[in-house]
């Protein structure tokens, strides 16, 4: 989606409303409601309302305005953000860290990226449920239909992913603009019921609440976090939009709309404290005049669908980056747009998310119940980002320790509160996103370690290129017309598939190419550095194609372009040879037996390189090779 950068900043700012701010923009549906349910405000105690609103307001200022828009969005690599891009900053200056420290940083950053999967499962469930619960405000008789309708919407949302979002994506910005304007208007018309609610903007109300409410104040911080979920999207999407459009969207529309709506909800509660304490009181939908309730429920549902869509797309992009960095096996990627390479669809990930979301909806059955599960992974991700930011500041940017420590301490004051409050909800469901993140982290670590063992096993059976060159020089190998491309994970030695082909067929094509595709620890690779071509002998080449982890490889086109100057090649006459490893767990690899078995299972699920790179299927030949790990 980097093509969007060339567009007008204002159009990008409009698009960002749906893609970046959808999650945080739908928080008014449930965030303050959950805070007040745990604060237990009583008549005559305005601090029970002003305190939570004050904490939410200052969380928005510190976390979004100060942390992410002022500091974190500058920690980019080649303009790309997100946890993987942050890790590449460390690798670019790895001399500043010991190997052990670099390993710890990489594992921590990888775990932070894994936590997004838990968010990707909970966000659609809690967002859509919170919107559809508005039906209960229209008529109590609709209560029994909330869960089935929410599940139906989520099912359809995931079902249409395979068609891509290019056509409907243009509507995201205008719909979300209407949503934010609606938030602001609803807040404004209700603030007049109790104008004293503006006092919540003063920080001492939040501080007083924390000091005088003991255990409840700790629990509340875990709920205040709901107001700032989605911050990581700002950092991850910085490469798609650039920082200026995000700043425009946030300060001109998103922040004012959120603040006004939270103040409006607070004013409504303060104006009639007794009515607001009822179980059927919905803080957001109670702002809406009865004649406008149906349109607002429809608009809220559309907004939550857009927020969910943005999260799903983010998980697809993160998974693609993880695959190309070698952290996950190659999965099927479908490009849903011929013009915008960032538009992708991953069937396995899509259906995994869909099943998880539906299980969450039918298990928790309400957004209030899901709120207990939401937050822990977000809080941990924010805390990890702050710690890594501190290291970037002192090691990469060469800031003095005190200069980096001041903002980091401020961030952690809030985030450790979020984390502690979320941990108190552990048995109520907060364990779920943490378990998902930990499981995916184990899968990633096993895949990385398994690939190292597999590489060692393959290198043990390799012969140097000079062996084949000598055979060719002495005309000991029969040459047949055509071009053969042998896929090789390493740019050293002869690939095993070539040796097996030569052993069984006793001949080689006239043109022979050893092809290695490398994904660099950078988001992008310049066209000038894309190709390396070495002519090992007459009509015998080694080609290395390099891509950034945020790029979509165009292997076939780039390969033809790389060798066309050195040999006459007909694209339809190229044959691709790929080894298909049959793995056994009886080898000398130094990882646990269960991890070897897991790696073998993941290897069976992985797409062959020829399929992942979308090479012509009729021109691909696979050769089976048995290896011991």
C-alpha cells in the first residue's frame, strides 16, 4: 500500500480514519461503560464518574498524542513501522549489543508481534457485539438475537475477505468520518445536562480516584486501557500513510470526537445517577435520541465492521512479514488487487481468526464479558514497545540516558497500571489472548530453530559448485535444450535437487540457473540491489534475488529480467526444480523431540517455494529428498 504515499495528505487522512483509527474510534461503545461498572459511582460522589473519565482523557493524551504520534512513529526503518521494523533498527546497529542481548531483544520483539494475533481475534468479537447490543435499546425483545446476529455479521465479514477490500475500502473513510461526527454531536447535545463534567479534563480527579479507591483503582486501570486500544495500528501503518496524515486525522477529528463523547456519557450519568446504575443502562446508546436510535445502531455496526476489517488486514500483513523473515512457514497468499500490492488475503489465517472470533462470541455472549478478556495482550505489547523504544533512543539515536528515560518513565507509569489491572482479570478471560500470543511465539521459535537444523542437514549433503563446473568443462554431462532453474535456500554449494536430478536423468539443460530468493532484514530493497547474477561457467548462472520483508516478490519476472542479458531464454520454456523434503526426527538436531515433531508438521503445512512465489505450476517439478533433523 506504499503507493498511497504519493497521494494528497488530506485524502490519506480520510482513509486513515477507517484503517488506523477504527479500533480506537469504536471504543466509546463499551470503554466508559466498563470503567463505570467497576468504579461503582454512587449518588453524591461525582469522583466515581469524573475520575475514570479523567484517566481516559489523559491516557489518550499521553499514549496517543505524546507516546505514539510524538515519539514512536519516528522509530521507523525505511519509513516502515511495527514491531518487525523496530527489530530491524536493532539489527542495523547490532554492534551496540552483545549476541545474548540481541537474542533477548529479538525474542521479546517477536513475542510483541505475536500478541497482535490475540487482539485480531478479540477486536471483531467485542466491537461487533457492542454495536449489535444496541438492538436491546430499541426493544428488549431483541436481546435473544444479539449473539446470533453478531455471529452472522462476523461470519460474513470473514467470508468476503477473499474478494479483497479494494472496492469497498474507498467507503471506509467517509463512513468513519460520519461516525466520528456522530460521536461528537451525541456528546455535545448531552454535555448540557451537566456542564460540570468538563472538570474531568483536570488530572487531579484521576489521581484522587486512584489514591482513594484502593483495589478498585487498580482494576479500573485495566478498563481505562479499553479507551486506547488500537494505538499499535498507528505505528504499524505509518509506512502506508506517513505521519502527517495520521496527525491531521487524530487532532482535527478523532481526538475531539472521542473526548466530547466520553464527556457526554459522563454528563448523562451525573445528571441522573440512579437511572445510570441499572443493569439495562447502556451508556453510549442512552446518548441517542429515540428517533435516531435505529440509524445510529446501523452506523455503529458499520463502524465496528470497518474496525474489524482493519485489524484483519493488519494480521494478514503481519503474517506475511513473519513468513518472509523466516519466522513462520510459507502460507498461501492471494493478491486481491492488481494495482496495490499490499492488498492480500491469507485463507489459513482468515479461517483461523473466524473460528476463534465465533468461539469468543458464543462463549462470552456479551461485550461486557469480553472486556475481561481484552486488554492484557495490548498492555504487554505497549510495555514492550516502550522498553524497546528506550533501547532505540540510547543505542541507535545516541540519546543521553536521561533524555530517553524521561518519556519512557511517563509511558510506563500508565502502562504498568494497565498491565496490573489486566492481570487481575486473568482468570476471567485475560489469559486467552496471552495464551494465543504465547502459542504463536512457540510456533515461530520452533520454525526458526528447525530451519537452522534443516539448513545444517542440507549443507552436510552439498557439493561445491566447482564439482559441477569441472564436469561441464570436460563434457561429462549431456546438455539438452531449455532452461532449468534449481531453487536453493542457500547461495552456497549445489542444491540437493540439482544433484538428484542429475543422478536420475544423467543430463542438464543448456541453460542452468541456481536461484536463491532472500528476504532482507529491511522493509524494502532498491531496484539497483534487487538482483545479483554470477556466471559460474558458460550458460551456468547463480542468481540471487533480494526483497524487503514488507515487499511482495515478483520472482518470475525478476528472474527473466536478470538472465535475459546473458542468455536467450523463453519464459514458457523454463523448468523450475524444487526439493520436497521428507523429514525424520531421528537426526542430531539439538532441540526437544516434541519441537522436532512440531517442525515436521509445520513443514507439511508450508507451501513449496515455487507455489509461494507464484511460479507457473505447469513448469514446476518437485523432487523428494529424505533428511534427518
